[in-house]
């Protein structure tokens, strides 16, 4: 198969089982949202997919190839964090280029990708500024731009909008939808905001205590929640 396949993933931190037997398939180009209350394991699961951490059990395959033992740099994925994780001492341009400069990507190609991402995200006027001279929304665009220039097969986004004010969150939500339509890349999107998940995702994965409670389209979860927890979380009548 193509896409991403998680098989019986378990993750323990010491004696605590944080991810409990999670199996999931994500299709190429799909927009999947992970939702669930704080501490349910969303970020941990995303980090395992990214290769930033190793599962205690189970396996992960990308495009049919087992990547469980393969490091983050070689998985062809790009992660965007809530905290932006930009380098404060570098310009926006340098932040975008960082991570591409010591790869096989040619200099001219790096320049072309930066120009393209900057245009797409409307951050061209800020390329020479440092992150500290940008607003929260602009910084988050740079963080997304840094993922885009890598041309990943999949984007892993961990609550990318949660530090933004409500108004900006709504406009960035629309931008993310447009970006997904344009890039046609797989997006796995962690959020604790059910409205975000319902409006953006092709499918929603509801997590609770490290387990999957239900997977389905927004409409399926709304119309046929598996239990009261899902119904309550999605905001469906129950
Ligand atoms: P979420 O992103 O859904 O809020 P997390 O994946 O961050 O949840 O955390 C899930 C659980 O795992 C929490 O109880 C958290 O305290 C614990 N946890 C996460 N990372 C670590 C770690 N590196 N060491 C120990 N416990 C951790
Ligand atoms: Mg988290």
C-alpha cells in the first residue's frame, strides 16, 4: 500500500503506557486530524510517526516500507510545532534555508523553493527580518514555510495554531485548507480544537488515554459517535 501505516503501536515512558495498541492507515494526500483531551497522547503519537522517538512496540510503514528503525531525517516528513521552533538569531530567509543547506538540494533550487514558499505564505516582505520582529501569525507562517521548502511527502503539525488569537486562527485555518488543496500532500494535524478538526480533516482520529476511540469522517463522527465520549468531544447531540 502507499501512505502511512501504524501497526499495534505501543509507547511506554517508564512504567506508564502512553500509547496503547494504536493501528491506523493514512492514505496519500489525506488530511487526518488527531483530537482528544490534553495528555491523551497526540503529540507522542506524532513524534513516533516523525521518527523523533521510537515506539516500544509495533511498527510504522511509509509507502509500504518499514521505517520503524529509520531516523527522522530519512522519513521524508516535515514537522511543524506549536512553539514555531524558529532560530531567533537567524533571518526568516536563513530559517527557511536551514536544513536544506547541507543536503543534495542545489543552491539555485533552494532559492527557488524559498521564493515559492514565501510567495505562497505571503511572507516575502519579512525575509530579512528575525523571528523576534514578526507577529505570532507571521512566525507560524515561517514555521510552515520551513516545512514546505523541504517538499515532504507528509506534514506533521502539532497544534500549529494554538498560540494564535481566535481571529487569526480562523484565517490561518482557511490558509491551511488552501495549502493542502494546493500541495496535495498528506497532513496529520494534532489539535484539541474540534471545530478545527471538523472543518479541515478528511478523517478524524479521536484519542483517549493512549487509545483510539473512533476513526471516521467528520460527518460519521457527528452522526454516529461510537460512544458518549466521542459525542461529547465532537459536540454531537447524545
Ligand atoms: P497530548 O499531546 O495529547 O496532550 P502527550 O503526547 O504530550 O499528550 O502526552 C501523553 C502522556 O505522556 C502525558 O501523560 C505526558 O505526561 C506523557 N509524556 C509525554 N512525553 C513524555 C516523556 N518524554 N516522558 C515521560 N512522560 C511523557
Ligand atoms: Mg500535545
